[in-house]
């Protein structure tokens, strides 16, 4: 049976950004930027996906200019004259082939091992000085919080100045913003801890600072997830009501789009409802959502990825059903685009028999 994918190739307007279709390239850490500087090969890598008709590219995570943000020297940074000039060339390469691109701004928090990265002399920070199984961070002071908020705002302003089409804040997978949102890591007793709204305060301040540092129509995407790195059973919110209390401060602060990361996009988020997490976020906020999680692939994608295996490409029937139900507005594709830069173009043209299966070995190639 031929699947009609045309609904996913309708245009979408997001603030000042006009997207030709509903496909987004998901952010994927590659570690191909020696010294934190993306080179011409990185620009070509993103431009090739844009030329393959990806509607919007979200870059790999880029470290903001806070000394405790990053843990590796070959992950790109989004600060410093040399790195920013290089990122401007990446954005231009994508624009030259008609693409659109936003950088993902990242701070690892407690997931940064102390003494690692471009600033090994700096200790690691977290909301409460604790993270399950990861010792070695200290609780952030109010001065630390102000410093990190300002760092995010500088990166947002730089992104707009360099010609990017928006920004994404990485608030998922157990990194710093998520560490404040999640009750499992935020044990604070001040205004930044306690109930869901208080736990969202830090992330909301980051969003508000980025919004103030950019123009009102400059798209601001916020990525969130239930699962955390190393803990796939974690729950950011146990109920829709708790999720609403977490999201409302972010919504009020100026988030334009929520990028909802799940391991499997089709799984219900809460008992008693078929809605996935992206569907719940859209229902609660009335903001556009991006769904992601094994799109177009079979099996347990995370297992295939970490074990160095493969995941076969499968039809998009279920994804299309969710789209027609209004559960999301955009769909992010990760591993499939890693192995097949023309994945979106082939889907649009109905060339399903030409789609390359995901192969974890492709992560080691910059193509």
C-alpha cells in the first residue's frame, strides 16, 4: 500500500521563519570539532542535509560560554571569536542551499565530570550538588544562576547576530536545565526548588533572558523529555497536571516551540490516554510541538545505537495518524538522517525502497 506523505510536506510558519515542510533534523552530538571549532567539514555535513530537503536543522549541542558547561574539547562551543566565525560559516552554507538552521545551546551541569573539557580547572555545578550515580558537582549559588542565565542570553544574541534562524535550548535528557525541572535532581529549598512551578523558575529565567536578548519574532525552541541519560524510566511529570505546572512558566517566559524528546514517539505519555508526550504538551500549551523518537525506524533504536547495530527503516503510517490527529506540528528525524542525508527527499518522492537503514557505524563518519 502506498502511504500518502503529502501532509508532512505542507509549509509551516514559525514567527519570522518559513519552513517548506514539517521535517526537522534532530540534534546529534558528533564530536568532530577539534578545539571546539566547527570546520568546513561540519558546514558541509549540515548543508548536505539541508540540500536533501530537511525543513529545519537543529545543530548538535553547542556549549555556552560558561566554564562548567562542557566536558569535551571536540564538541563545538558557541562562544569565542573563532568559534562564532566558524558557526557563521556553517549557517551561511546551510542558507546557500535554501536551508534553515538553529543552534542547540547546551550546559551539561552535573553530567560534566569535574576537571573535564576545555576548562578542567573549573568544578561542575548542579541545582543541588547531586545527581544519581554522578558525584562531584556543587550546588549552584544565586550568583552562579545569574551567571549561567547571562551566558545563555549572550549565546542567543550571538545566534541572531550571526544569521541563524532561531535557537534551541537543551532542557532535556538530564542536563542542567532539566536537572532543575526534575524532582530527582532538584532538591533545593529556595525559590528554585520545591513544586513544579518553582523547579521551572531557572529554565524560565533562561528563556526570558534569551527572549529579551533577541527580537520578538526570533524563534525560541525548548527541548524537554521524560527520560534522562542513563535512566529511561525517569519521569519529568507523573501526571498531566504536573506537566502543566512545569510548562506554564516556560510558556509565559516566551517559548515558541516545544521539542519533545521521547524514545518512541508513538507511546502514550500517561495512563488512560493515547496521546504521546508531544500531544500532551501541545494540548496544554497550545504551542507548536516537535515530536521525535525512533521516527521511521524499527526495534529499540537506543539499543541499536549503543550496541553498534542497525535499525531498519519502516513505514510512516503511525506517524501520519498522529499528525492527522493534531498531536504535533513538526517531526524530528535523527539517526535515519545520520545514515541517509537524502532521507527526507526520498520520502517526499516515494523512494522508500532506496532509504538507507540506520547503521551506528555512520556516527564515526562526517558525510
